[in-house]
């Protein structure tokens, strides 16, 4: 909102001043009426100054809206429809970002690059969509649907110019684990000739498509809801080591799931914890039954795809577009006849999902929503930083959610962003999501013209495509060496995430990984780095005296700093570290002082008793001054009443015979402290009190001027002097 519209500024305390202009677009973004102060009278938003709208009144419909400077009241506010018309464009620009950039699209500079990029990415979509549908346990054609509808929809709602959305291996294998557990093939066995039982694949595939469509719709609902509630920050709880460890483990799941297609053996479907190891053991038992022809086909396809991909990478600067080796491989292995496509229309009408599955798949759908968004936004931010534009995290959630939600009605499975396709889209000259539209049109033509060609594809070829495309994921094992050198805690997060995902499957593994990641944050805040700061000579720079030899402590002053904020979980450790770093045993010194004071009080009581006794003797007839004069000059004891004596001074450590600390002040550097809670306040009060007991003043530096700390300044001022940072 504009500055002169702050709610706390509305009222009679504001001075009269000339009207101030406001930022119209900023107000329109919020889409509601804002009241502006002017001449002590709240009026309709002055940000609409200059705009005209009809209002009912004595002067008829031509009366303008009351402007700044007019002494109008709330009765001057126009009818809601007039306001809605003013704010509708801004709402459209917010939820349909293409309306903002498409009218300014530089055709001469960008169109050619987007066309080339769109064709390149579209060609990649074809084999990847078919292969990733196999991962999800679905008919290959659903991969084409998922490469068309969501990609086309993302053009209208997305804010990333280079992300290539569509089927993604990790999301597909998460969906595949659900289809195998909820709709297993064993439920569709049919007897043939009264003896042999075979799986009715048509019925099974129809049931799985229905289930996956429901998962996709529910995933989209979660993503849209999170986006509308401005929960785009939820992805911050998925750290980069966690995401990379998770996707690497998911790649292992993908690899293991495709080995049966490479060796040409049939396997049962396993799900749940340790299912990966059960699948590997079962595969090893069935290796003697390997289909040699299928194995040779898969190996030849993998070698050919790997060689051509390396050539594409090596000669990327010279090639106008990458060689589509995957697309070349698929039709070579497909049936020669594409049949009568007119009798088998491939574009299906929308179907309402089966709501009865919602309760069973809600948790998995939420996990898919978060993981898919995390991958998408991380790639989007990388490209945005590289090319100098901004990606709206909340709008990305909405865009991805709407693509999934609407795609679910057209038998699509949940999508995310593919790193390989996104890199191709960028490297081949793509500048906007126009490339995505062209890629989706390539898929549309494929579905309409040669869709029958992809009805029955050799699974060995699709498995080869999937395995080769996992190469980039497996390169993430290099993170182990990097993290070992840079950050052991992040390395632990990576390893725990990887192992948990392998052993507990993708859904439970993700939950365990997130929980462990949050625990590391708690442990880091509980065990921060404590240091005594010293000043580097001839500068105003203060550094840890242990780590920096040039840093020297200020004589008589201890500057203490914690690398974390202070709250209930670590404030006691903070107090202990401060006392330890100060170089003296504060608690023992206080205990000695208390013992010395107790001893002193006993002596004072004894002395008071002796004085009272002498006073009593003087009153009852003790030898007088004249009697003492016989033996020489008389002595007299002058007794002073308590009221006549001066108040005794507070005993000091020196007067008590105790060692005095070598410093007279402690400065607490609060620059890392963002907040304090009630427990922290109590412990800080104890710190102030304890150091005051040993005659050391405590100061606070770099304390926030606003917020929690300022609200508790009274106790700081009462305890010891408080020095805020300059």
C-alpha cells in the first residue's frame, strides 16, 4: 500500500497538508477500497485521483468520485460494481501473468529462438512422456496427455520463462508406488482356458488411470490452496541437500523399477518400507529367466542414446538443435502400422475424478505437491537469477496447481519441471513460455496424427530411455565430497535423506527427511558457536580472538557473541557459555562472597552484642572517669547511637578478601538475536544479577530498536546499564 494510507495514520492527529499522490497500481493489486486521510476526514482512496466513476447523487451519474481535498464522508463511496471494474485488470494481471508480458513480446528478438526451442523440447517430450508414463504404471499415451495439457496451461499462469514443465521421473515413480499398492495387477487376473490366469491389462489400466487422475486433481488442489494462502515459503523447509539426496534416492527407485523391463522378466509389485530390497532380491532370483533379446535391445538402445547425448553436449555450439536420438529410437521399435486413428480418437473428453479415493491418497498427494513444487521453484529461481527476472513463488504454486488440477480431468498424471528439458529450452534460444506452447503443439499433432503408433511400445526401449535420463541425477553423488569439505551437517542431512528414502520408500522417506532436517535446525540453534570478540587494531572490526590472531581484547571488557538467536531451548547454554568464556568461575565466586558475607554478618552480630553489653554496664554503675583518674588520665568510651553513625558501605570483593575479576564490563553482542521469549528474559535477568554480584557491569550491544527486546527494556535498565549499538 502507499505510505499515506497506513491505518495508524488515519485520524485527527495528522497535520493538515496538501494531497499526496499515491501509487495506483499498488492499491489495485490488493483489490479492495482503501481509506485515505485528508483534512482529518477519511475519504475514498486518493490513489484513484483523476479517475472518474459514476455515483448516485443529486447531481446525477456524472458526479466524479470525491477527490483528495474534498470534505466527503463514507456516503460518498460509490457502489461496489464500479470499484470492481477498476480493480479487475490488476487481478487478471496477477493470476494471468501472460497478460502483462505478452503485449510487450519482442517478436523480432525472441520468436525465432522460441520456435527452435519449442520444437527441440517438444521432441524431447515425446519419448520422455511415454517412458515416464511407464514409471507411473500407466498406458504410454497418458504421458503424451501429460506433456500437452499441463504444458499448455502453464503458459497462461506461470512466471518462469525457462522452466519446461511436464512429466518428471521422481514424480512419476511416486505415483507408480501408489498405483502398484492401491491397484495391483493381482486384482485383475482372469483365467484362460480354465487353467492359466493372465492380467486383464485393459481393465487394470482403466482403473489406474482413474486413480492417478484423482491423485493429480488432489495434488493441484493442494498446490492452488497453498499458493492462495501465500504458503510459497513452505518449500524453504526442503533444503538443497535434502532435495538432492531425496531425488538421488528416488532415481535409485526408478532404476530398480526398470530392471525387470531390461532383463525381460516378470515381477510382482512391492510397496511399503524395504520394498526396494525385496524387489532387488526377487530380480536376482529370476535372472536365469532373462530374455536375451530384450536385454540386447535395451543395452544397444542405452549405448546409442548415451553416445548421441555426449555428442550433443560436445558439439552444442555447432548444432542448431540437439539430435533427437530418443525420438528416433522409439519409432524404430514401434509397430509399422499406425492403424485407423479416426476410429480411435486419442483426445479424450474430460472426466470427473473418483472422489472416493481422496481419503486414501491425500497424504501422498500432498507429498507429490510439495516435492513437485520444490523442484520447479528451485530450477525457476536459478534461471531467473541468471537472466535477470523475478519468479513469484506463490504464483508458481498456483500455476503448477492449476496445470495439475485441470490436467487431471483429461487423464494426466502430476507434473513438475524437468532439468534436462529446461536446460535444452534455455540453451536452444528459448526466451519465454511461447516455447512451451510450441512444444505442446508438437505433442498435439503427434497425438492426433500418429497416436496409434505409441499404443504398444517395447518396454525395453522405454526403460533404456528412462535409465539414460537418470545420468544427471546420479551425478549428485558428487555432493558427498563437496559437503564433506564444506558442511558436515548438510552432509548428514543428505545421507540420512538418501538412506531413509531407500529404506522407507518415497512417501515415508520424505516425511522422515523433513523431520530430520528440522531437527538439525534445532540442534544448530541449541549448539551455536560462542566467542569472545576482540578489536583488530586501527579498525572498528571485531572478530573472534581464538580464530583471528590480530584481534585483541579490549582491556577490562569482555565482548561475548553467540552465532544464534536466544530462545528457551538454548538460553541456559548461552548463560553457561558466557560464564565459561569470561575466564572466571562466576558461580563459585558468588558462593564465596555469600559465605564471606554470612561470616561478616555473624561478626557484626557478635560486635553488636558486645556493644549492647558495654552500654548496659555503663548505665548500671561502671567505674567513672573520676575513679579512673586516680590511676592516671581517664579514658572514656564514646557510644554513638545507630542514628548518629553513618550508613555502612556495601562490602566489596576486595574488602571481603576475595579476588576481583580482571574485567569490569561484559558486552553482550545481540546482533544475531532476532527475538527473545519470556524464558530468555528470566535467564538474562539472572545473568545481569550474577555479574552485578561480582562487580561487573553488563551491557547489550546491537540490540534491536524495535520488537521484543525493546518491550522489556525496563528490567534491563533496572539490572545494569544498557548500551545499545551506535
